[in-house]
C-alpha cells in the first residue's frame, strides 16, 4: 500500500504539499465560510489521511474503505477545529481520523458483539475522547466507569469485546535485538515440576528488581494499565516508564537464559 499511487480514485502522488503558514491561512478562510477554501483545505490534507491509513497495514485489503472513512474524520476535524487553540491542525485531526477508521474496523469485525456491549463500549470511547480533549491526557478505566456510573469491569469487558483481532505473531516488546510476540506470552500446559522451577526462577529474578520496577511491571502486566496510565499513577514521564519497563524485562530475561 505504501507504493500505491491511486486509492479510492485519488492520485496520491499528485496531492499538494502546503506549508504550515499556508494551511493556517486556508483555515481562516474556511472558518469564514469560504467553500472554495474548504475544498482546497480538504485536498491539501488528504496526505494526512493517507498517512493514517498506512498505520493499519494489517488491513490493507480494506485500504480504499479506510481512506474514505478517514476523509469523514478529516471533515469532522475541519468543522470542529478551534483555530484559537495553540495546536497544529494535523495534531488535532489525526486522533479524529484514527477514531473514525477504528470505528469502521470494529463495525466490520468478523466477531459479532451484542448491541448492549457495543453501546457500553461506544459510550466509553466517547467519554475517553471528551477527557482527552478537555485534559489532553488518556483517562483511566476507573474515570470512564465513574462518568458512566457503571462498574469498571463492564467498561473493561466492553472495550475488550470490540478490540481488533490481532495475529499471534504480533510483537508486544522489542529491544532492538529480541522480539517478544503474543504467542510467547500464552501459557502452555506443563507438568508441576516444570511450573515449580519456573516459579522459583521468576521469584529469584524479581528479587533483583527495584521497587519501582516491580511496581511498573505489576501495573503493566498484571493490572493491564497502559504506559500513560502508569506514568500518571506513579508520577513520572511515559518515557521513564518505558525505560524502566525495558530494564526490568531484560533483568528477568537473564534468569531464564
């Protein structure tokens, strides 16, 4: 898809490239009701839609549909963009384009989910978008559940139910040399002796971690929190969380080699 010229009938190689100043000037005209400027602005940002579509390379068979749906997200971003905010249009538009594409993929998922569960999931996603827009951060599942006044378990179950199906070969961790895939994290049936040895080895390995590293691994792999959620809870940056997590995983890995 990356080398493709036409997508949904659009010649992507001929799309214009505008500078930030030109985009800002066009947006002013759009907000003044200039329909011609609006058309120009849409065309000028089709490359942005294409770049988002390319993130979903595992669904390349649906690239035309995703591009069209992404354009819907682009139009919504244009209509809702507040030019008084100190934010680039692309920064504001990308999450909306991604959101539209993800909704399309969920609605066309081969796994059928009951309407009531989907309703909870979509309400949760709406609350999530509102909190991100208002506070410029990812909300926790507890916050979403609190707004909806439902148990956090219902939010978790509903969001899991509409999540995309992924391959067992999907990487979940990579330090540049070794890659850990989903299949590597699936428990296998072993005899009790093997399990006992592994538990003893893991316990010894954990003793070599710092308290902060233990806390981060607990929240990431047992509780299931995102790095963003962990950073907010422990009071450090997401980059620091990522570095500590990688260091801890390397420490654990050494004990199993």
